[in-house]
C-alpha cells in the first residue's frame, strides 16, 4: 500500500504531522504495511514553481493507493483565478475521478456540550452523508452570464447554471449510499427536491431502482429542505443520507455545525478504482495557522477512516476513534471548542494526547 500525504496550506501543515504520528504508531505496532510518501500541493509549489498542483504530485497521486489530504487555499491569492492554490483540490479530484464523498457526523457524549443543540436533541447523533461530488449544477454546462431574452426583466444581464445528472451518475452514487447504509445500521434517506426539479425526479427513480438490490436497507425519500430542518430538530433519527452535490454541500455544513466544530469532521472520497482519498471537512484556516491552535481531530479521523476503508482494519480504526473519544471525555479541548471546566491544549498537545491514549489501548 502506497499512502500519499499532502499537508498543503495553512493548518494542513500542523494537523498532518499529528495524523502521521498516529499512523506511525499503528504501522509500528500492528503489522499495517505501507509506504508513506509526502508531496507538495497548494501555495508552496505555487510559489516555488508557479503551479499549485505540480507534475510530481500528479504522478504520486496516480500511483498512490490512498491519499491523505490536509488543506489547500489562501483567500489572499484568489485573484490568481485558475492558478489559485485551492484550484489544486479540484484538479486532484478530477485526476482521481472522485465522485462520492462520505462524511460521518457523530456527537459522542463527551461532545454534547460542544453542540449548539440542546443535549436532549444532540444525544446519540451518529449519521453519515453520502454526497455526489462530480456532477450537478457545479459541473454541468452551459453556465455563465448573458442578456435575458425573456422573464420579468428582459434586456438585463442574467446568470445561469445547468443542473444535470445522468442515470449512470445517480446509479453510481446510489450504490455507494446503499453500501454505506448497509455497513452502518441499514437506514438510508435519499434527499432531493423532486417536487420542483426534473433532475431530482430522475434521481428518485434511479435510487428506487437500485434499492431493489439492497433489500436489507430501508430507503426513504425526503425533500432536502425538510432534511435540513430535521437535521437540526432530530439529528439522531438519521443513519445515512444520500444526496446530490449542491444539497450535500449545504446539508454537510449544517451537519458539521451540529457537532460543535468543523475541526472534528472527516471525509472519505471514492472513485471507481478502489483508490481512496481522505480529507478533513475544513479548509486551510489561515486565521489560526502557524499558531499551533488548530484542532487535529478531523485529520486524525482521516487516518481511522483510511485504516477502515483502505487497509481493511476496522478494528484499528475503532481503536483510533476510541482514543479520540477518551481524550475528549478527559476534557482536553483545542481553542475553538474550549469552554470553562475543560483543559485548553494546543494542536500538537492534542495530537500527542491521542497518540498516548492509542499506545495505551493497543
Ligand atoms: P476554513 O475551514 O479554512 O475555516 C473556517 C473557520 O473554521 C475559520 O474560522 C477557522 O479558523 C475554523 N477552523 C477550520 N478548521 C479548523 C480546525 N481544524 N480547528 C479549529 N478551527 C478550525 O474555511 P475558509 O476560511 O472558508 O477557507 C480558507 C481557505 O481554505 C480558502 O482558501 C478555501 O478555499 C480553502 N478551503 C479548502 C478546503 C480544502 O482544502 N478541502 C475546504 C474549504 C476551504
Ligand atoms: Mg461547502
């Protein structure tokens, strides 16, 4: 197994070493065999060689069995347009043909006080969102601006996008949704807007067809706005949510907020070749970068997800997750989740505490 680690920008450089510290412990102790390669992406190679996604990284990404990605992006360089550092994210996703992003949201009892929800609502929250990430209104053409020919204000400039999915695209993500639900507790909610969108009506039909292959999974169709509401009022009722790119973008930010910090949430991203990509749910967080303040838990959870999905070691994944839960239960908190009565720790101290717990558990 070849693992490519791309720390990237901002806090990526601080959280990746903590994730690799965890991976090194597992490698040393448990017979997990992997070759670890570190590559450059984002602002570093942009400054050094004028390309945020250099050819050497492209080659390493092609050859890797699993990619651990930190973050890329610097809003002060957004004026660079197609060469901006975070353009590397899209380029990497495209290169690897990534289409399905699965993000798990869990509010452990030790996390209840971090959630903006009252504990009675937040308790037992543990669900996954399976989001299609290659298509939809973000990707489909045509899009742009033109002079409106009709509508309420003809002659004005109008912006337009195209929402589009093909049957195969929906089928592919539906299978990932059903497989994810099957590996969890077997309940799948497919969120769409079939009341108003033709794309969603196709989505609903194809998902229902795929359901026939998964008789053990209970499928419900739900309107995505209702899903947004119920995520807030009754998040514990969900197990797996399957949705398109646009709705998934919004629902996953709602879900992240429920956990109390974006620094706790990790994603696994699939293509059709079995090569898998892992990233935290957040970006480069330049407002706190270089201060050893970032929460490394999302990045460390990526290692747990990698052990589960790429190394087929769910036992080790669960042990890493247990170490995280125990450290949170002991009251350690990075700055963004620190409250009275808990212990404020740095990024590296949090990583070290989780590593120590893991060594004790193994
Ligand atoms: P962000 O996720 O980097 O930060 C949003 C807020 O959350 C900030 O206040 C930040 O301090 C906080 N935060 C994020 N991660 C944290 C952590 N681990 N611990 C503690 N606090 C944390 O999103 P933002 O500011 O919108 O974007 C910054 C840059 O990152 C942009 O250039 C954007 O394009 C890029 N970005 C990259 C992503 C990626 O690499 N996958 C995803 C999202 C944004
Ligand atoms: Mg988003």
